[in-house]
């Protein structure tokens, strides 16, 4: 015996789920039973028609399946409200469902369309799908009792989304734009004019054949066209290959050095190349006079630039006429140390007013002069630095006030201080430059050559060169700028205020790469001014450099405080009676063929 | 058969029909097709109106709603199933249609006026649709006049179905809504009848055009 006693309840309320009519002639209602309460429960459906109170029970519980009631044609009235109730009954009680009022015409849901056929048809070579179907057999559309509208959907087998098409009342539909060789799925459904959609029909499969021939012709056309275009492009490129080559691989620019021979570079030795570079007529071998290398003394002062410029210009004008014939090269360097050309520059300057262009150097431009210019610039820089703090790299400023005659004129009115300042400027500006290797250390070692600095006309207010009348070389003492305050420059060209340093002046450089020096000795000198030899330094004239990079020197003599005979050559004469000594030249000096050589450090035997 | 033009305007329709009589008859099937289209629209409108109304209908109204048998057109004998319907002659069907349509001429006015003051959230929508109902009903009626001329004399018979509801549909909100709903439901059924009958007539007339049915 089962001792456990279950609790039993009357049945729960059932509920009508839906009623549907497939063709507006019959209808079915379904209900959902509640819990049966543990007892066997029966359900019954009762209905009442609109106009009568008679309650009828469901005529057919089985046709439509479980929990259903089927109303056949005889029991179905349209445009009549049915009031339907379902009752659940078990041993303990009953339960009534909520009544439902329905009108059959409003609950029509037809069966899906039948006999759906899909065929592939061709329209001028392009295929399309023709879908045809029939209405559900129960729906009487012939008499017009039911009016159905249809809808179909299509998709490719591998796709997810369907393509919907509303077909209206027609029973046939065409689908275009097919994929060649695709497999399609087609489904159809229908709906009465005022009812519910049916379920989708069973799927129809159709495979579209490959319409290759149609696409093939298209591809042939495309291929031909693209080949054609390609050939044209190639031809165009071929025509313009030179331009393209220029564009993509631009030619490497060749060297632009004057006298540089590419062929020589490829074939010849380095000697030949560099010798080719050398301009044959430098140093200038013209019969330029000693005057060409006269040192122009430049005065510098702060005030009254205009007056002095005017005065200067007057003087320049006078002398301008004489020396207009000189030419100058176009090298844009600073004002050269060549007083002659400086004069020209001044002439031009006076004519043109203040122009701030660089003046030309000597007609012949050489490496040496370039270097001179470099040092000039350096001195200029120092000049710019200020009046007081002028100093050369060497710490000394060697000045060469060769022309002092104009001094009194310029210094007539200014104050002492001012004149001293002027002097300072003069001194600073007319600095000597060292014709040696660029290294500062070697400047002193290799001697001093003095080259007057000719300031360019860039600083006209600073620059006031004296009249070119005086072209004398004069000895000048070492001047320490710092102590310049009390010094006065020699007032005249023959200033006796000379120090003990001796100088060699560079007169000129001849065309055989010879620097012609004149030892300036006190009391000696061609023009009446001598310079003493510098302390302990021996100067030699470089005759030349032979092919073995040997510096050929011309030694005038040695010793201090001795007055050397002028073995220096006048501008038009060759040295005579001098022994040429060959001095091995160091490599670095080979390039200094025109430079000064301190023979004291290298000469071994030499006589003069 | 030749058409000589024609639009859906009722007056124009009539005129065109008269012209058609001169240049060639418009086939009845076309006329019926157009008429059934009109009636279809009519019924669809009433269905949506019912849905709009039911969206905010007080639940109590369902219980005390008057029965549809109390519709003022219920006295008209209409077929209750398909067999009955298919046995009715065309002219009788048309007569029924015209009678029904005629019966709603006045109640539609009542519905229209009461829609203006209907205590319902979708009042304006309902009011607009009632207006449309009136227009469609009018145009259909005019077309049916022409149609009946092409049929047997029986089609000219119109049963009178007067409406006795008066202009007042209720005092309080609930009764207003209930009465409005009731009237609308009666109209919905009758419009469905009209539509169904016309579509039967259409299919009967379209023997040469099987696609229609």
C-alpha cells in the first residue's frame, strides 16, 4: 500500500490559446489545460452563438488533435460571434476558462501555398528563376470567397538573409539577377485580405546553371582592352625613357674646379692633376713696381668720419686719375693689402659714395693672397671688437705704419686721447698678417711678414686711409695695444720711434713662386726706411720650390742687429750674388710655395 | 475593351462611366475591381480603428458591451456561410451591399461628431480615420450606383436600415467609450460583409480573367 497520501485539488482553470480558420468555412480552437490537481481531468468546450442562448458543446475533439475542438462546416457560421468556454473537470471540481468571443471571419489563417515550383528560364541569354505555386487546396479562391495575397522569399544556400518579394494575388513570380552556378532556396506563403499570414511553404531548391559563355565574352573584352592599354603605356614609357632616366637617376654633377680635368683624374697621377690646378701666371710676373706692394697705412678714428672721408676723397680723386688703369679681379675678398688696389678701391668708393662692397686685391689672385685675406679678416674682427681690447692672436700687433705723413693732418685737431685712440686703431688695423701656415703657433716661429691690412670699405667710418702719397715703408715698433694710450704713432714717415724688432717686408711675389723679401733694417732700405731684423729670427727669401718639394731659399745673411745688405731684389731685378740653398721642405710647406719660411729652424747650410 | 480614362473620384467616376457608355462600356469586372478595392480599404480602416480604440479600452467595457445582434443592421438577412453566400444572385448581393452601405451613412456622422470629444488618448487619430471612413464610404456608394445600373433591376433595391441611436452616445466616459466601441464593431462587421460580397461579385464577373480570383 502506498502510505503516502497526495493532496488532491480540483483542476486549475484552463485557457483558450487560439482559434483559427483556414478557409473561412471551418475553424478549430485549442486550449491549454491547467494543473489537473492530481486527479484525472476532463475538458469540455462549450460555446454559445451570438443570437441564441443555447449552449453547445464542441462537436469534434479529435480531428484537430489534443486539447482542441474542431468546428466543421455545419457548425461554423460566419459573421456570428461565438462565445467559447472550456471547462476542466475532475473528481473534486470544475474549472471554467475565461470566455472568448470570436468571429470566424477575423481568425482566418490559411494553409501554406502548395505545389511550389521553381524553374530556371532564360531571357536573352540571362537566366532567371520562375516560381509558381497554387493556393492551399482548402481555400476557395475561385469563387472569391477567399482572396489571398502571396509573398515569397529567396536566398542563396550559403547566405543567411532572405530576399522578400510581395507577389500580390498572382501565383507566379520571376526572380532576376542570379549568380551563375548558385544554389537557391525559395519559399512562399499567403495571407487572406483581412487575416493572418500562413506558414512558409516547404523549401524548394534550384541550382542555376553556369552561364559561362556570357561572362566569358565579357572577360575576353576586358582582357583585350587592358592589354591594349598596357601596350600603349609601355610604348609611352619607351618613348620617354630618357626623361624617366633623368628623373629617377639624375646625373651626378661633375667637379667644377677651374682647370680640373676629369680625364686626367682618371688617368693621370696626382702630381699632374694638382699642377694642372695651379694657375700658371701666379704669382704675377708683371713688371709691377715696388709701389704695387706699398703698404697703405690706414687711419682709423671714431669721429669726423665724414670730414675725413671727404678729405680723403679729395686726395683720392687726385690720385685716382693716375691709377685708374689698374684692374682688379673679381674675387670678393676684403680690401687687399695692395695699396695700389686699395687706392683704386678708395677712388671708386669716393666716386660711388659709400659702398659696402669688398675691394679687390691685386690683379692676380692666389692662394697666398687668400690666406692673407683670411688673416685680414681676423684682424678686422679684432678691430671690430673694440678699440681697447685689440689684440692679435699672437698677442702682439705688429703694425706697419708706413705712411705717417697724413697723420699730423688727421691728428691735428683731436684730443690726445682721441689721437691715441686713433693711433690705436691704426695700429690695430694695420696689422701684420702672417704669411705662414694657418696654425697660430707657427706664426711667430716662421717669422713675421707684415702686410698691411687694408680694411675694406665696409667700415668707412673706421677707415680713413691716409693719402696714398706716402708709400714708404717704415719701421715700427712692436706695439702692445694695451699700452697704446701713451704712444703716439710716428708722425712722419720716418718715425724714429722704432723698436728693436726687425721686419721683413714682402715686396712682391714673382711669377716663379718666389716671395721677394726685403729685410728691413734700420737705417737701410731702399726707400729710406729700414727695419731691424726681429730678434733671433732669420728671414730668408724663398726662391722657389723645386720638383722634389724642396724650398729653395735665398739667404741674405743672419745675425741680429746687423744691417743686412739688401740682397733683396728690387722689383725689377733678380737677386744677385746670393747663393741658393736648397732646403728640404716639409710636406705641409709644400703647399706654401708662396709662403714665408722661417729658415732659422730648418736651414742647415747657407751662405749668402 | 477600351477604357476612356477614369479616376477614383466619385463624381469623375460617374462622369467617366457616362462617357464610357458613349465610347464603350467599362467592363463590369473593372468596376467591381475598383469597388472591391474601395471596400477593402474601408474595412482595413475600421480594423485599425478598432485596434486603436482597444489599446486604451477600460476592461470593464468588455463585459457590459452590448451584443452585436443589437446592431441596427442586424435585421438585414445576409448569408451566414459560404454556401449561402454563393447561392445569392449578383444583383441581390449588390443590393445587400448597397443597403448596408446606405445604412451607415448617418451613423458615420454620429461617430464622427462623437470622435471629436471622445475621452480617449488616441482621439485625434480616431477622428481622422473616421473622416476617411466617411469619404471612402461616400465614394463607394457613388460607384455602386453606377454598378447597379449595369446589373439586373434587383440591384436597385435598397433596404432601409435606419439608425435610432441618435446623436448622443453617452454621458459619462465609460458609456461613451462603450457605445463608440459598439458602433465601430458593428461597422467593422458590415464593412467586411460589403467587402466579401463585392469580391464574390468580382470573381463571378471575371470569368475571362482567372488570375483575379
